[in-house]
């Protein structure tokens, strides 16, 4: 089973299937400007795909495929700070998407549970908001938190252990773990300073912008999700943001302490429950902002 997974993912037929979907979803205007550090664009790969897919397939099967460093792209944030998006090469994107398609397509590896709603096949933000709306109709006190610098604070050694335990396909372990260890390409001192200012350190965290990063985030938080689920707590988590619905302010405070404790065991933290932070408690008549919209009473309901 394990070796067949690697053979499937690395076959030219499977790579072509993944590529066709990837190519169609790349806007025409971006196909010539979508390269990573190797400067090979989507258009170039499309024009040479048979030869390139054969080379990728051979390297994966021989164990010599190496993921390239990520090209940094800085986006301005409303608060004047910057957000780093890391761009893999087009070939690396293809291989990661092949891994993601294979794993997400199998029920036991799709990372679906009753608590997590983000980065799942077929999941939509609109449906997540509907779930939140329904939960608040019966439990109107809401505890809201987000995990501080989540992607940048993930402990890679813990993540790789979780990958190996959770995904019982040993032939894929080396590829998956090498994605975890992929770093940003530092072209000059200016980029080095900007990355350092963002608190990003070599050897820690997983870089945002890689196709597998969201999937890895769900693996890393699966035990947290399942613990919440076993306790029958009404929670909705989307990536690093989550809401807990309950019947009183005190229960919200109790859940805050519990989440702090659970997350600290894997090296993560949430903001303190004080004024001015992203951690809040909302009473039944107060709006709760989640995924860009407010969840609040309208009229009598």
C-alpha cells in the first residue's frame, strides 16, 4: 500500500491529471509570471510538460527529488506591517498538489472532524458561517481566539512525528517531511532583515504559500480538535481562528484556560483574555466577527 502510494503520485499520468487542474486554475495573465526561484513559469512547463513530468517522476521514484527554496513575496497589511507569502517553483507546486490530492482523496487522511472547517475538500467559508450562526442560536455566549503566529510557531519536529504517525504511508514520509523543512530563498540583506523583522526563523514553522501548508496545519491541530470534540464543546475552528459557543461568561473563561493549556503542550499560545487583544468574550447581544462577517442577533432571532 505504501509503495503503491508513491508510484501513483509519481506516475506521469497522475502528474498530468493534477497539472490539468492546476493549469486551468492559473489565470492566463499570471501564467507567464508565476515562476519560483528557478524562473520556470506555468507557460514554460505547459509547453514542455511531457519531458518535465518524466524527469519529476524519475526523481521522485529514485528518492532524489529536492524541493527548491521559496521565493519571498511581501504583502502590505492594513496596520502598516508586512505579510510574507512564499512562492514555490511551479514543479514543486505540482508535486505538493499531487501529494495533497492523493491524501485528501482518502477518507482516513482527509483530516475531517466535527470541529475543523478550514482547508478541507469541498469546504466553503459561507457554509462555515452558517454552522456558526446555527450554533449561536442555541448557545449565545461566544469565546473567540486565534493562535498567535500559528504557522511561524509550529514545531517542525513535532509536526514530522505527527505526519509519520498519522499517515501510514512510509513511502511518502521523506517527501512530506522535506516540504516541512523548506526555507525561504534569501537573495540579499534587505530581504533577510525584512524576514527577521516578521519573526520568521530558519528551522521553525511552516511557510505560508505552499499547497501543503494548510494540510499540515490540520495535522498539527488534530489532537486539539479531537480533545475539544470528545468534551462535547461546541467549537468551530478555521485555520488558526476559532469560536466556542456556550451558555455563560464563566464557561467562556473556563474554555480559555483549557485552550491555553492544550495548545501550550505543542508549543503554541493564544493572546491573553484582556482588553485590546484578539481574544474576546461576547455576550448574547454583542456581535462576533468571524471570517470577515459579524454574527449577531437580527430582530428577535
